C-alpha cells in the first residue's frame, strides 16, 4: 500500500474506531507526517518496502538530532510508528511488523507536584467568594470559584470539565458523570464545597453570562457567553495563583495531582483513586504512592526521637 494511503487509513482508524481525543490524534498526525517525509526522502514510497533496518535507522537519526529530542517526545514518536505498523499487520496489509525491534527509550519518572491543603484553600479563596458567606455577585468570580472547586473536588482533567453541560450536574445529585479519554465515562463524587460553589454559580452567575452570548448547554461560559476554553481555564488558574501569592507553578493538572495525593495521604486505596482519575492502568496511578512515601519519611524523620 502507498505510504500516504496507509497513514490516512491508520488515522481514520484511531479517530473512528478507537475514539482517541483530538489532541492525541493531532500528535499522531504530526509524528507520522514526519515519518512519512523521512521515508519519502529515503526513496521509500510503499509500506512493503519498509524493513526493520529502515525503521531502526529512522529512530536512530531522530534520537541523534541536534538539539536532542526529549525522551518523552521520542517515546511518543516511536509509539506512533509502532501503532502504524501493527495496524498494517492487523489489517492484513503487511505480513510482518517492521517496528517490532524498536526499543522505546526510558523516560525519567517525574513525581507530580501537588499543592498542600493550605495552598489549595488559599487558591480557592483567591478565585472568588465562598458560597453562603459573601455578598459579592460578580459573575466572573463566582464562575472561577466554581471551576476551581470542581477541579479539586473531582480530579477531572480540565478538558473533561470543559465538556460538561448544565444537565450533567443539575439537580440534587452528588455524583458527576465525566467523559474522559476515548469518551469513556466514569462516575465521580462531588463534595459539598464544590456542589455549593456550582449551585451559586448556576443561580447567580451563569444566567447573566448566558445572556451575553448565544445559548449554549455548556456548564462553564466565558465572559461573552461562549463556552469557556481550556486556555481560558488556564488563565483563571494563573490569576488566582497570583492573587494567592503562590510561588509554585500552578496548572489545571496541579489540581488533579493534588486531588490524587491528598486522597492517598488520607488513606484512600490506590485502586479507588485509579477509578476516580480514569486511569486505564493502576501503574499510572501508583506514581502518586511515591509522593505519600516521601511524606511518611519526612514525618518519621521529624517525629521519631532516634530517626537521625
């Protein structure tokens, strides 16, 4: 099969049959576009002409690039190439997998950075008024408080919250149905603080924001009434962190890391946290156990009379 047709077929497969996110598909498209250009420059135009030696040469050249690519970028690139070749074998287009000898680079395991409970509280207070105690009626600040409360209460990805409709959380339910990667759904509890903040936003803020633009079912709206974007959510978090005086870098994922870390520190089972985060494998969740082990070690060293 012609290489360009093969890549197009694979991208259609991961879009339609596997239901991957737009961001993941865009990354695959970039990676395989570069792979296709390299093969074309090497005179390879058909998938039957791709051998393990050709794939190995491509990987070696990419790894030796100047400046050298990050290990995570190289691992993702190799994953894209392996996915393509496995697809060709699975569909009967090729007999053997030309990428089966690729050895993915080892990526450094970076521990997620979580905020302390006090830092989270300061960040939430800086975002907007707490429901029930403030008379402030500013639509934007009420929305910001609801967004950050929900991020911390559920551990959801910001892209998942941006997909929520009002109907997903309206009513008296304390459970939230979240659509994650590949449109897989999971149920996440919503704590009383987040529920109160969202209720205040729905009653006192969202109607005003909705009137500023065209009617949208999305839960979180921007200042002009359009659905709030991920970039808009990031700016909200940055502004709140600046008002709270936090020196640490704070991103939407910081709330997710803090959610998982605080649950495990509170005694939650790692498999429960895995389910709440929507991780396909518990191995992904177990990185947070290193954080709690470090916390236990610190407590031991500062508390035990003969620790040092």
